[in-house]
C-alpha cells in the first residue's frame, strides 16, 4: 500500500507562501451537524449507551464542539468522552460501566496516523474488544456522514478568502477528517479548485501535515494555518508558523476579516506580532476547559 503522506512529501510548490485551512467547522458550517447527527448517535448505538443518551449527547458535544478539545481526532475524543461520562453523577446513578480503554489508549499513544486503516492493522495484531468496537463505531460514523452530509455550504466569505489566497499562496486543506469526506464537500461547493492538496486523517496529524508541507519549501512566516480549534493553533505553533483563528460562533466575521485584512497583512509580512497575538487572545476566550456540569 502506497504511503498516504507521499503526496505531501513530494509536491512542487507554486508560490513562496502557503495557507493551510481546516475543513469541518472552519471552512464549512458542518461540525455541529456531523457531531450531533453522525458521531453522537453512532457512539450511543455501538456502545449501548441508550440508558444515558441525554448525557452522552451533552458530553460528546462538550468534548468536540464547546471546549478546548474541539476539533481533536475522533479516537482521542472517544477516550475523553468516556472519561467525562464516568465522572457524571447522573450517569453513575444509572449504572454506567466504563469500558476498558487500555488497548485503545495504547494504540493512540503508539500510532502516528490515527485513522481506520491503521486501526484495522492494529486489530490484525491484537483483536481486542475495545479496538473492534472502536472500529465499528468509526465505520458507522463514516457511513452516517456519507448518508446524511449534503448541502452544507462554506461559511460566508470563505470562498472569497480562498480565491484571494490562491493567487499568491499554495492552499492546502489540513484536516483530521477522512480525505474522502473532505474531497466530496469541497467539490460539491466548487471550491476545491482553489486547493493544491487535501491532507486528511490518513496523512497523519495536522502538525505532521504542516511539517511535511513546510520541509524545504516555505519560510516560517510565509506559512499560516487557518483553523477553528485549539488543535489547529497547537499544530501551527509546533511548526513555528502563523495562526489565524476562525472563532467558534463568530465564523462569518472571522472569514470576512481574513479576506479583507489579515491575508493582506500576511502577504506583506506584517501579520506576526501584535496583530496575531490579538487574534489568538480573542480565540482563546471562545472555548472553556471545564464542562458546565462541573
């Protein structure tokens, strides 16, 4: 099987600038829909959480939409979900039993590319019940997304921002979503034409995407990551590149500012410093660390 990172290692740049853009919740108004209608129902169904469905939905939404773990890879998110479920008094009173996550945690700690293909390989070596359940859940999530995810538009000003960016920069999708789903959404909205590469879940973490894209091609201050989650900021900082936030709940304003103001500053070499720091400070106020039930 060909190494999925090959495309990132070998592409030829067209410009001296690169713009990385997350997809779900950043370019597309899709995160609430996918987590509420595709992820949460699958976790309730596969892990038999019907007696605690109300709380499971609340916990899943907090982990993936309304906290500092927003946008994290689905597998660590599943672990975080169960850890928070096990702490809720209402769930404990109803007889919730925490599944043994040992093998899943070990796989997450050891595996660099967290996706269904690498999980299948792990199961071939260790047919652990939790790994098999996790794969069943992940495949059901993907099936739900294929079945239900349609007619989801990009946020206002996303198209304009991408069109402006691709005139002076190589634009890459940098996402933890499976590539198939990303490609489908971007093509359906006719904005894939602005892209150089789609880097999805199968190519590694967002930090790996940026690292591979950067190597031998771009200066630190000639790369900017556009994202809506703390993981996007973390990936940018791990690679010493710039970050522009799409603030959860205020996405249209964020994209409008990117299009009208931030992108020009980036290309002029004036984005880093006070301007970037102000944008990040705003962003960090958007997402809490502790859940409301604590």
